[in-house]
């Protein structure tokens, strides 16, 4: 009986320890962030709760949510984590006269509630045609939308009709031989209390009737833009009328009014062959300026290269001393990048081959950033695998994990970020999570209450 009693006591002690450690483990875990993706298959927003301890994602109550429009291609969470914005590109329609419009195109505003739930608030129309990108400024006071075509008729969303010949209103010749308007930026004020938007008119330029423009013209065939050091930079693919010379178009940004002002007599020529992205490394400072990175997907025999700059006088771009850096030779089709919160590492997502394969294997290539001169050095062990048709990458708000979304397999992939080496390893309890159908972009909110 004595031995039996001792055994029972020992077993009880073991059970108590298991329960105690299990409870402690559970107490250490909590939802550290909400992760959002937008997908074009069913015009949806996916909302997920992120585990602090494991990085695992679980679907938020009510998810997925409707995107408020058609073909959602971009999203972001406003600083403070209360509001989510979705850019719906819309579905292209061409009438009998050749006029091109986009139905279901808008910017939709959602409030973020407890457990990552979303509630639709309002939608807004960009002034141009074929909206392709949106960004807030660094303070969260203003929102900018990049449109492929400026509204020649002056009416928002009125459409564009390609012309047979060049004119001041249609200066950009496309690959089809027809002429199109330049691109434009639409600027909005953001109400800090409600997240709602209001148009900022162009105080420097007027239309033929003497009325202020409701947009800010940029160059031909814009592809992407970024905001850095008080300037808005738009990357333009160019036109056959200028031999498809690729440029960056800078505007000075007034931090009080959101007004954009031209600072250069002509756009900045970079010498790139196939720009796919321009992005800013927030928090990364060199000589008082943040790094600005341009991805040239056509360089390095199709593997691409990274061109690092800082913002110079009047919005000029100053190339870093060592110039362009070749992407990993095994990668292809670089589409987006992110710099970690400590400005130590840069990661590029590469979608993979665009022809000859249905489901390309995507990769993440990575570099360390020299804090003194910005020099990029490959991280040991890269590239890292990441789904099929990857298109978006971000670091979570706890600075532990890197996530990507991939279009072809409709998944989110998570990896652990080693803060000492920049290496990315798979999550400990499963690294892939089902997203909404054909995700196109991703965002994260660190506010969970």
C-alpha cells in the first residue's frame, strides 16, 4: 500500500507539472496582430489572427469579407490600426467607340473591430482611370492613389478613349500604336476620427476652363510609387514616343496640406530596363535620408537587380556608392520588397517564371544592409522558398515573422526571422495557411484591442 500511495502521489505531481507548464505556455500565447489579404477570385478580404508564440494564423470570425468592389489589388492598414483601405481596380469594359472604363472600381474603407472583424464604412472614386496602387503618407494624414490614365474629360472615372495620333492630352503611345493620357495621382485627406476621405485639389495646375485639377499628372505608363523624405516618387515605364525610357517622377509633399508640387524640370532617368517596383525602407536612415529601392526585373538576364538610392535635393535620387546589386541568379520576376523593422535586412519576393510553367516556384532573396553605407550583402542560405506566384511580403508587428502571399496556390506562408543573421526558417507548427482565392496583396495591424 505504501508503494501504491507513493506512486499515486508521484503521478499527481507529474500531472500537476504538465498542467502548470501547459497553462503557462497558453498564458504566454495571444493574438499579436491581425493579418489581411485581398483576393481577386471572389472579390474578398481575408482576416486572420496571428499567434505571438508560433506565428500560426487562424481565420477571424466572419472572414472572408466582401471587398466593396471588383478586383481588389491593394490594401493597407492606417497607422493606429483602426481602419483598413482596399483598392478595387474594377473590371475593364470597352464600348463600341473604344472608350475604356472600369466597373466596380473604388477605394473601400473598413473599420477593424475585435477579433479582426471588418465593417464596411464607405467607398470613394479616384479621379483617374485604372487605379493600380494606393499608399498613405508616413503620418497617416493623406492617402494617394496612382491611376494609369489621367481623366482627360475632367470627370472622375469617365474612361479613356485611345487616339490614333499624338496630342497634348494623349502624349503616350502604347504598344498597340495608339495614344493615351499620362498617369496621375489622386490625393485625399484622411479624417483622423472616422478614416473618411476628401479630395485634395491641385493648386498649381488648372484645366482649360481655369478650374483647379482634381489630380496631379505624372509620366507615361506608371507602374508603382512610394513616399520618402517629403517626396512622392512615381516609377513610369515610359512610352514609345520617348523610346520607352523609364523614369521616376518626383513631387514634393506638403506635410500640412497634402499638396504636391513639382520640383524637377523633367523626370529622373534611371537607365532601368523593366522596373517592377519602387519602395521605401521606412526607418532606414543614411545621411538623414531614407533608402529608396527600385527593382529592375529585366536586368541580370531576367533575375533582376536592386538599385538603392537616397532622396537628394529637390527630390533628386542619389545612387549609393556601390550602385545596383544583382539579384540571386536562380530567382526570376522580382515583384516586391520589404526591409525589417531594425533596417538590418532587405527581402525581395520573386514570383518565378512568367512563361512556360503554370505554377512557378517562388523565392525570397535576402540581403544584409550595411548601416554605414547601405551596401547590400547576400544572406547566407538564401533564397528561401515561398509558395507559387508570390506577390506580397511583410514583417509582422512583433518583428518575429515574415509572411508572403502567393497568387497561384492561394496561400500565406510564414517564416521565422532570425534577428542575428536574417535567415528565414519555417514556422514550428506549420507554415502555410489558406488565404482568399488568388490573393494579390497583404497588410498587418498590430492593434488588437
